[in-house]
C-alpha cells in the first residue's frame, strides 16, 4: 500500500484548507472580530504546519490503487473536519469541541444540521467559513485538489480517488484526462454559483448574505446566516433559491452535455426524467394536501411547497416555513424524498435517483427471469448495458445503508427523544439533509443531543457523503496491510 502517497495528498489538502480559511480571516479583521481572528489564524497556522510535513518524506511513486483511493478519501475528510473545527473552538464561538466537530462535519458533508441556537450571534468571519465548507465539500475536496494541483506522473490512477468521493453507483470521466474532467466540473460549479449570486444581489440581498446563501445552495448544504433560515427573505429571493437548489441536484454531466449542445442525450437521460417527475409530482401532491395550512391560498402554498420539496429532495435543508405543522401525508412524503435524494454526480445527497431507477429495472428483470427462467434479460440505463457488478454494488450499498441507519437509531435512542426525532435525525444526517422532524425540525436543532449521539450522527454524515464504503474501509484491517 502506498502510504506515503496518502499522507502526501492529505498534506496538500490541509494546505488548500489553510488557503480557504484566509477570506474568513480577512472578513474578521475588517469587522474587528478579535476572537474569530485568533480562531481562524490558529486554524490556518496549524493546517499550514501539518501540511509542511510533506517536505520531510519522499514519495517514491504516485500511483494510487483502489484501496489507497478509498483510504485517502476517508482520511482526508476526517482531517479537514478536525482541522476545520479549530476556528470555532479556539475562538470560543462554540465552546464544546464535539459541537465544533459536529458543525464542521455537517458543513463539509453539506448536511446543514446545526447545534447553534443563535446563528446571528456568530462572528461574520466564522459564518463565512461555516458556509464556505458547504461549497468546498459540495463538489468534493479531493476533486478540487485534482482540478487545481498538478499531480505529475500517475495522475490517471487518481480516478480511484474521484470515484471514491463522487456520489452515484458509477462515476466516469467527462473527457479522457482526469484532471480536465475535474476542471470542467469545477468550472460549471463556479459558474452556477456566480450566476446565483448575481440573481440574489439583483433581488436586494446583502453581499455577505448572497455569498453565504449561494455557498449553501451550490453545495446543497443549507447553512444560513439568519435564525429563520430563508423565511425572512422576499418571495423573489426564495424563488431564486428554489430554482438553483433544483439545478444543483442535477448530475453535472447534464450541464456539460448542454454546453456541447447534445440535447438528445439530455432528453434521453432516464435519471433526469425520474428526478423531475418525482419532484413535480411531490410538489403537486403536497400543495393540495397543505392548502388548509395556507388558508386555501394556492399561490402561497405552491410557493412554499416548491421551495420545501426542492430543499428536501436536493438535501439542501433551507426552510421558509415549519413543515412540522403540515399534515402527516405531506410529512411522510418529505421523509421519502429525504431518502430518494437528488441525482448521481450532483452535490445532493440521498440514495440518488439513479440507484432507485436501477433497482426498479433490476427488480423487473428478476421478475421476468422468474416467469421465464431460460430467457436472457439484461438491465439498461440510457440505452447502455449496466454490468452485474454495478447492480450488485447497488444492492450491497442499500443493505449496508439500512444496517447503519437502524444501528444509529438504536444508539442515539439513549437520549430518550421521540421516535420521530430519532428516526428523522438519523435519516437527515445519513442522507446529508439537515432538518428532520419534531425536535430537529426546521425551527429546531441538534444542540440537545448528547456528545455521544452527536459523534454517531457526525459519523453518519461522513458515511452518507462518501456513500458508506470509503468510511467503512477505515475499520477493515486488511485495508491497512502493506500487501
């Protein structure tokens, strides 16, 4: 196993994290926020010092295999979360280090679950860093590394890293060179983020709020800078977020195909069609069901329901209303949307529309085999044959997903919260959504959970963002052996 290459990549990532903290530090200096200047300054210093250790050992080969790719991704995410928590702890903004870890893991994994009871009391520099963790984690910290850092020889082997970090049942390069694929993804990501900022500024949103909101939307994270999330903003600004949340829940390869004017391939994309069908159907059903909650005002109901469905399905977690007060049917649909999630290859969470489509096709294939045992039946997606390894991988993913969810619910039950709270808290963290129901609803938070439960939920967030197996690889002894 190429351990030195793993350490080398982690050091580079810590160097990138130090650079990413600098804007927050500058904001803190401008706002005369002494505590956050100290916190971010210490964070930058420690990240930089640890990253410099890469100069003291020699990397003989830069080849990365599948095993190293999984370990590199999981260890990198743990490292950036621990170091990213330092500014909150050193500044005293969040005195409990477990809370700092929870908040930072929630940021990088784009979950948006928070322990803060008064967001507006947080210094602006730390609020910026908190929101920027969404943007950095949305596309992936290692994908960012592949896009901006020349890796020299062996860079094509880093496809294992990209596959371990990118969401979905299968990940392929957009173009033959891996680094060019990463650059294309980030170019699209940055362009959409900047376009949203322009639309938000046009609607009168303050500059700082616009950047933080765009970071939360682009990463489908949902950290806001106001205690009421998005409720206090105008309907226009809420609508802008509704549209962009839905856009960031789409596979980024779709945007690339649009740029290439390959419209026929876009229209034939089965996952995109399923994603839009589920979203529009959910909006229609919940709007009808919640009309009494909005005194029969169809326009107002449609506006808030569309925002909520877009937020929950893309696992962003912004809120304009307290959907805890909606009818049971609507809340049940929202929970199902939490699990369904966005598209593979997007910044959204959940089990992904591609997996759902694949499972239905595989189930139909199995039924046909039962009826005609001698027949040859295969599974196709977008006209392409899906290999059996991908199908078996999807089955394995869902099996382990269910086991982790059940075990996590059992562990956090020691805090004696309601069943609705425990179930939705785990599902919200495992699917990287943020708000759940009851205590952890859109107007609640996770502050009342014990440190033990927060660590369990933090692990669930990492497991959900990295799609289970890279994190589980840390606990497999065979993964650490040299041969």
